[in-house]
C-alpha cells in the first residue's frame, strides 16, 4: 500500500470517532430546519387563532392611540400608560413566542440530536491561525455555504417579488383604509406571505438537512492508518496481545502442573511428550487427562510426578496419541481405552505387589492405525 493511499480519508468514521466528535461538540447541524419549523409553526398558530389574535391586536393597537383626558392633564402618568401598553402587547404575543421557542428547540435536535458540550464554549486558539482562517473563508465548506445563501436569498426574493406584484394594488389601498380594515387586510397578506415563505424554507431545509449529514460524515472520514491505530488502541498492540496470551499459557500450565499430583500414571515419550492420567476404578467414566506437555513442559510434568511418587510409564506411541487427541480435563478417546487400560492395570498391580509375589509383566500397548501419530501430530498410516 502506498503512502498516498494510507493518507487519504476514504474510510467511513468509526463509532469511537463519532462519539469523540460529539463530546467535542461536533455534530451534523442544519440551520435551515429550525428556521423552517419555526416559520411553519407560527403560520399554523396564526391560521388557528389568527382571527381572535388579530382582533385583540387591533383593539390593542386602537387603545394605544387613545389617551384619556386625565393622562393628558398629568404627563407623569404617560410612562405608566406606555408601560401598560407594552405589557399588554407582550402578553398578547407571549404564547406565540413560547410555542415557536419550543418548536425551535425540538427542531434543532432533529439532525444531530441534543448536545451540551463544555468544549464548545472553550476558546480554540487554533482558529486564530491565519492559514486556518483563509481555509475557512475560501474552503469548500465556505463556498457551499455562500452558494446556499445566494440560492436561499434568490428563492425567497423571487417569491416575495411575485407576492408584491400580485397584491400591489391592495398595498396601495391600505393607506386609504381605516385602522381595522387595514389591519385585517395586512393580516391576510402576512398570512399568505408566511405560507409561501414557509414552503420555501421547508424546501430548502429538506435539501440542507441530508446535505449537512453527508458533509459531516465526509469531514469525519478517516484514513486506513487511523483505522488501524484505533483498532490497536481498542484491542491492544500485537506485542501486548502476545504477552497476554503467553501469560495465559503460563497460568494454564501452572494449573496443569498442580494437577499432576492427582494422577495415577504419567505416560511419556520419554523425552518430548508427557501426559498425566487419572482413573477412578469405582466410577463409570473413562480415564481423564489431567495434564499434557512437550519438551520443557513434559520435563516439568515428569519432575512433579517423581516428587509425588507417581509411576512414569514410557510408551512413545501412546503418549503421542493421547497428546494429539485429548484436551486437558477431558476423557480419552474410546479407541485408546484398551491401550490405556493395560497401562493402568500394570500401574495398579505395582501398587499392590507384595514380597514373594511375581509382578505383572510390563505391557506393550498396541494402537489402532487411526491413533498412530508422528512427533508433528500427523497420522503415520492415514
């Protein structure tokens, strides 16, 4: 693999990198989606309660231009009257503001979810770099945002220009109407304009939200080397994994050595292989392999057997057959029952021998062809 291939960001970001980016406050965000959602919500609210709201707004407007004689005679009451008018106006628009604020919060988490990151508030001095500044100003992302802003402005300007041309006469006549009809006509015009504006923003948001997700994933892409480094960090380097496996083998071997003292016989090669077997004559099970090993491990098994006075029986073919076919703490294969039974009978006879009694002749176990292995674990007569 060439250096250029390994340095190109062609791989999809891993879950770990996306999680770290989220912790740093980096998520896919579409500014157009909340704007469209707020505009549509406000329009729906105006359509549902617009009649009542406009009537109250008209009354509030009219009351604002009406000043009683008492207030005129006492100019110090004017600030209180203005404050009351502002408070009434705020209470009138407060439900609309609260509902649109809730919609804005809900829509802001639609693309990247809700996130609070302290790192987003911390100063990033890397942004003070002149090179980074030029890259942000003239990079691909900046060009895309510029084109998007131009397209958005052009679309909204075109729609508003069409609406103004359609209602130009109505706009000119509003100046000649009384207050209430003028407000009613303005309300209808605002509602229609809001409808078309919200549709424009919705169209823009439906394009922008998937693009922001695509652009974010593209920015988060990783090189093949980054993927490898992350895997090493998660799973550990090969050297560490090798040491762990070595330690596990050492612990397993130590446990096997401790079990040799429970064996009835150790069958050897006599140098390269050693297997320790245990058998309960009163039970119904087959002989169990307690420990096995080659070379250095085999020597340790033999030493442990001598320490505890366990009979060591030399039978290279049988030792290899048990070693290659049986796992530790498992029963020997059925094909080896007869050969192992001969060895165990000989060992038990030695334990019961008395002075003047002829010992049992040492057996030479015969193995079936399917159990005859060489030192590499290959069948001699396949």
